[in-house]
């Protein structure tokens, strides 16, 4: 019996020592009579150095009173307290937030002799909540001040969100509209009219641009609406809609997308866009063991072109080369300008041999094709290329890029106007 009891005690002691929570016991004076190993790690002292000490030895209590206030409430009211406590830890000079449960502890006669508690660190969660709240507030500020009617609806025609501009148009508070069926907020005829384009979004699962209208205060109002499907939660379907003057909104949207993804001179994708998609494609190819290749190329003696014909003609050369590159790749391939006269082509589902053939075709086509220039007439250029196929030696997209760059350098040092394989 004694051995069994001893084993149980050892099991409980091991549990308290290894559990991923801070467990402690205090007497009525707030002095620790027990602390588990997690507490010792928090205070950076041995467990035995915690026993006999009160919280002033480990926390800054001058500004952070929650510990003492909660302890006092447990002792005075003899109730269990669940709360969040913000504490300054002296050993680490940091402020941490804990989810804490404290309960009164009694002896065999039922006399209150202290409290026992368990706490978990929720600092990161709280910081994330604060950040999300701030982002939510900022997003609402943006959405409520955008000159557009913005709204979200689910596939059952219920509004999930409206910005303040939409709420003002409908004549209700945004909080009232959220969760309501569209026909409960709008006249049935108007709600059914809007549902026609909504239904297209859900049926096709694609963006829909529609001209819509509604009557308000005796006037017929017209809107150009862009509606986009998305999923939230566990596969719940919804759409987000933007209704405003289509010319201003569409042109602004297009220009922002163009600036974010395209090189302003050539119209090729920019380096940022290319790297983002190349990393995604690299991960996909690695996961499925599928081929993937890349061609890195640049214009031979481009400085001579600029110095001889001028920068305007040099720009014309880059734009003409971009046109050629786009014409010689597939729709799902990506061509980007990543430097002054340096371009790169991403070739999914393509092995090294095929990529080499493509690079040679491009090289030959550019060598044979005069670039028409209104100022100086025909300009002939050549290009050098480095080709690389994804292999097990490449742990990342950057490894492929380095190999392609090395091959390009080899092409340059071997006489230019050639293709080398990395």
C-alpha cells in the first residue's frame, strides 16, 4: 500500500513539474509554499528559492496590482477568481499577460489557509488580438471613407457586412443590416434585381461586373458593381461587392494592379511579382516532383547601345525584346524584367532540354530580328542566356537563380550570343 501511495505521489509530482502551466500555492500572507518547475523557469531561480518569498521578490507591484488584488479577493470572499493579470517580471525585464485561476485552499477543519492557482501565458495571443483589433479598426476607417458602396453577402442572400456609405444609402445602421436578408432591408423588387448578379457570382464562382439601379427618394440611381466570390469559415460561400462610378473605380484598380506587378517601361512583370510566383511554383514542383526550368538572359553590350544611339533607343530595345519574349512563351509562363537589361523566364512543367531549345529559339529570333527605331533606324542586338532545370541540388528558388546566373556569366565570358546550361 505504501509503495502504491509513493508511486502515486511521484506521478502527481511529475505531472506538476512537467505540465505546461504555472502552478503555485500561497499562504494567507501571500508567501509561496509551493511552485512547480515552470515557475522556477519564469523567475530564473531554483524552486527552493521561490518558497518563502512573496510576489514582491519576482514582480514589480508598484504599477501592476492585479496579483495582489485578486489574491485579496480570494481570501476576503473565499471565491475562485478567473482573470487576466498583467505582470512585470523582474528576472526578464518584460511585461507578460497571464490567464489565471485562483481558488481558496482549506485545511481538514475547513479553515482557510491560503490559495492555489494555475496560470498560462497568453501574451502573444493578447498582442495578436490587439493587433487584429487595430487592423479591424483601421480597415473600417478605410472602408467607411472609400467613395464606394462596399458590402458582403452570403449565398442565402444575407448581408454579412456593409460599410457606412452603404448603410446610409439603405437608411439603416450597419449593425442592423448585418445578418439581415436582403429583402428585409431593401424593397423586394430591388433586392431581387441585385440578386440576379449575385447569383451569377455564386453559380459561376467568378467575378461579375454588372450595371445595377435602384430608386431612392424618387430618383433612379445607377451603379456599376464589381462582385467577387470568396470563402470564409469552413467552406462558407460569400461575395464582396463594390458599387460606384465604374470608370473611376476600375481605372484606379487597374492602375494599382499594374504598378504592383508590372515593370513600367516594358510591361513585363517586375522582380517582386516574379519572385513571389517563382517561389510558389518551385514549392509546387518540388512537392509533386514535376519539372521546372528557368532562363536568365540579358542584352549583349547594352551599354554600347545606350552610348551609341541614346537612352531612348535603349528603352526601345528593351520594349522590343519584351514583345519578342512574350510571343515565344506559353500563356502560363512568366517573363519579368529583373534588372536594367536583364530578363528572366519561368517555365513550369518544362525540363532543361526543352528550356534550352526555347532559349536558343529566342536567341536566334532576336539575332535575326532588327529592332525598328524611329530615330536611328534598324538596331541589331544579340542576347546571352543561362538555362537551369530544378534538381535535388536546389533547395530553394534562390539556388536555381544562382545556378542560372552562373550559367549566364559563362555565356558572357564564352563570347556572348550563346546559351549555357547551369
